[in-house]
C-alpha cells in the first residue's frame, strides 16, 4: 500500500479537498484513480499514537521511558496531533499485560517538544531516597497515551519485535549513566603541563552510591594507551561539638584491708645408734585464704550537655499556578423546515366509450358501478410510456441546495454525484438509462405497484448517465426506495353506445380514468424535487383489441363500429400520459419544502452569568451604592467580587462589582455608585470573559463589548448548494464581527440529523480563540421559510 500526506494551510482548512492519483511507467501517465468519497474537509481530531516508545530499568525501583510525540509521517496509519497541540500524556504501568489489576497511572505535561522522557520511580542520586512507585525486583508492562483538546489518541504499548506486549524487568541495579562533562575552553588550561576537567555527577546512579570516578586521558580520541587516575568520592563529614559547664574534679578513694595470721614451725631430732640420719619435719597450721576488700567513693556531680542548632533564616517562596484546559467551544446553527413529502400526479381520462353494457348487445362493465375498476376497459388499453426524473435538479435551478444529492453523498457516497441528461438516451421509448425509466405498462389490471412494468418499479430502478442506480440504496436510513406509487383505475361516468340512425359509428357517452399518485418519501428524495416528465407515450384505448370488438363495441351489433375514444389529462391536478403526451409533466399537488432565504446571526459577548427572572426587578438605593432584589432566591449563589450587569432597556449596559452580599435581605453593595432609586428588569451577575486578561479594565468586559454587547452579522444565504460556497460565506459573515477572532474559527456543514422530520442544514462553528464560555449565538428569521 502507498500513502502520502498532504499538508493543508489552516486559513483554508474548511474548504473541501479533492484528490486523485496517476501512475507513470516511463512511457505515459495512467487514467486517474478517483477516491471515494471524492473529497474530504479537514477537521480537528484526537491525536495519533506516540512513536519510538522505549523503556529500560535504571535501578531495582526505577524505569526510564522515552518517546516521540505523535508526528505526521508518510505511513498509512493515522498520525500527528490531530490539529490541536498535545496537552499531556498518561503513562500507565501494570504487572498484567491487559492492564487489568487495575493499572496505575501518572499524567505528564507536554512541553511542546518532539521528544519526551520520564523517570518512573527511581532513586534520588543526592539523598539516596528510593521511590515506592515500583516494587523492587518486579516486572511491568507499560503504555503511553497522548491527549489534546479533543481527547485521547490510541495507547502505545512497549512491544517486542513479534508485536507481543513486552515486560520490562525484573528490575535490578545496573551501571550508572555517564558523568556530564562541562564544555571545555581556555579556562581549563592551567599551565603548559596541566589541564582541568569539570563534570557533574550522572543523572542516574544505577541504584547504588557513586564511590569513585576514573579520569582517562590520551593523545588520541580512541584512547589506545590512556593514562588513568581514579578519584574516590569523599563523602561529607560533619562534627558535633558538645559543650558543658566547668568540670568538677572527680575524687575517688581506695582502701585495702587484710587479715594477718602468724606462721608457726617446729623442729624435732632422734638418734638410733647407727649412721646418723636426721629427719626434719615441719608442720604448720592450715593456710587461710587472704581476703582484701576495696571500697571506692566518688562525689556525684550531674553532667550538663548543651546542643545549639544554627541555621540561616531563608524566606520560603511558593508559586501557585491555576489553569484550565483549552477546550474549543462548539456551537451549532440548524436551519430547517418540517418535512413535507412531495406528491405528484399523472392521470388520463378516456371518454367516448361504452361503460354500461346491457349484457345483451354489449357486455362492457356490466354490473360495475362508477368509481369501480372495469377489466373490460383496462384490457382494451394498449401501449406504454416512459418518464424522466432529473435528480440533479432537486432544489430547483440557480444553485439552490440539492438535498437529494446531499443525502445520497452522506449515506451512500460510493454512488458519487448523479448526472441526468435524458436527451442522451438511445431509445426514448425503451429508456433504461440517463435517468429515463423503463417502459410502464398502464393496462396491467390487478397488478400491484412494485411488480414488473409498474410505475413504482421503473422509477425505483432508474440509472443515471454513468449507469449508477441511484433511486434505491440499502444505505439509506429507514426507507431504501425513493418513491411510493399508488395506481387507480375506475369508471368515471357510466354511459352506453347508441346506434347512429344515419349509418355512422355509434356514439358512446361513458368515460374511464387511470391515475397515478407518486409520493417522494425517502431521505434521498427530500425537499423540492423536480416534476416527472413524459419522454414517450403510445398509450391509448385500442379499437382493434379483442376486448373492444367483443365487449365494448361488439361488431355483431354495432355493424358500423363506434366512435374513436378520446384520451386527455384527467383534470388540472394530473399530468397526461396518453399518446402524444411527450414533454408533459406530472402535476405537483404537494410541493416538497426546503429552507429558502437568509439568516442573520447575533453574537452576544462571552459571559457566564445568572439572569434575573422575568417579571422581577433590582432597585438601586438612594445613594446608588447598593441594590435590592425582589426575587428572594436570586442572590443565593452570588459571590463577592462578581460583576453585576444591568440595563434600563436603552441599549446602555452598566457594570458594577459586588463588594458584599446579604442573601437574607437580597441586597448587594457596589464598588461604585449607580443611578439612584432606579428599577431594572434586565439584570445578570457572574463572570464576563471577553476581556480575560483585563486589558480594558477590571470588569472582564472588552471595550468592544462595552460599546455593544450584541453584534449582528450580515445576511447569510442558507440556500447555497455547494459546501465550497456555503461554508466560506458563513465563515466570512461570522468572522467579520469585530468581537470574533476569525483566525480561530472553523465552520463545517452537515445535513439535518433526521431528514424524515426536518429538511435543512446544520452549521457547526468551532471557536478556538474566544475566551471562556460563550453564550449561544442567536439568529434572526429566515426569509421565505421557517427555521
């Protein structure tokens, strides 16, 4: 598939664009390929999907996401911001691929740039604090959705190469990002033998504290043999000094005691007369363990410590910003009339025939009353007729709106624009092309309309110059066929035939009528449709038919025959289809209605107010600095600071700001005196938005709106058929008002929502540059029609 994006200047966005494509093979260009529908009109849309969405873990609790805003490209997928700037993005994350846990989300404002990145969760590189947004070590599915003033685009999910939703994780600590090197200049050259390099810590530390940096240097940018210096990160140390009052010297005493026992020893000798051996034995009392007792004493003095915290006194500044979403205001102007189905009639009267047989000499219509059908007459009618219907002339000439074509283009655009040129039909009596019907056989006694050969059948099967069948479409809401036809055949007057005494043909006094009622009751036959026209007709009462010679004018009795019957239009309310009636048209007994004339729009300056009910009044005090309302609930929602507008009906509006409100007494005080002791019925309070930045004062009312609160357009022609003419006219008239910024205004046109009840168009105005809430545009009467 090949695609190409055509850029359109916003100043002409409301104009329809037609396109076609030709192929060239190096020899010659092909016939053009025509799209369906044949044209489109630019309008605002929700954005497309974001591009180049990637994500990767930054730590055990962080994921970095990067994407590109929706941009118009030459792919065959819808893309771009839809004509309205991207306002924000919604990031969603979940452990389930269908985001059904339910998913958690965060809104990210758009800074207007093409590329966006967002750190989801993560760790603060300065404090080391870890976010609780993501759970450590888990895995997540992620998607991003772009939003503009018209809504959201399709969500973009992180996917694998096979198109399956790709899970990011499990999350774990990783390498830090590269340090941020400062630009180098001459100030980094310290001497002939030394340089200085400056850098900032990496924005992401990978989940752990940065402990050191390695500085590499080399004479080649490829660093084949770099010198390296490793610089440890020295963390900041702080010392707390504790002060106390003058120290008291601590005194401790040590005292030891011992129990002393004197040792006693005895020596005894003996002699036996042999070699002298002397034994000395010593004895002593049992050893008693020595026990020493140490007693310490100290003076108990309470120790006092004082900690002083010192910090600089810095005033905290906080910024409060309020905002509202930029939502274009859309207002519709519908111009329509109640639908009236067009009704057209054909009818013939065949007179000078026998409609009162005596069942003896003639048998025509014996026993049949006037107003009832007679097969004897119907069987004697021969011939056919063809009709044309100029579908492309619905609405009349002069560029009036063709609601038939408009409905067809909306509900069945594949049929294209219908073209009717009856003069080009090859055989008018056969028809079947160029909006000329197949032949109608009016003598089909007892046939039901819709059967072969009936008028309803051939009308609903018409084809145009290009062979397109346009009168029947299955895409039409409700009824698919264009017309409903009813046929009536009946004796008009009872009359017999009398022999001519002079030997001439018998004179007959009866008459018979055949009529058709054609109702244009479908969506694609809406409004003022053109009358059907007889192209050819050879319909007649055939005196050579068997029914004529055997029942109407039996030759055995009427030996000289009967006078030739006469055919004509039934009456002034019917068009004739008797022989030689080519060019006769059906009589439009009920005209299909559609809007005509012009409208005027009244634009009232922007405000959001509560109006005082009809029949109620506000009366100013004698000093003019306050006013009282006789509606006991009117001030219930009034807020101090709102403005009150009031007028005496002279076209002059007075504005005062409310300084205080007493809802019990139904009283408000003003910031400045008003006309004293005066009653006003035209009163409202609230917010005035035409001067949203208070460039013309503090009331919120611009100088243009102070001069005139209501502004009326020049007359706008609502009958114009072409969108390319109607929409620019509407836009220029409304955009010419001094209080409307035409550069921020888009007008589109569509058919009424239900053409079966209302016939007309609906214009939609989208205001991009009108501040605040605008009041509904009021509009004047339609000339020659109804709104």
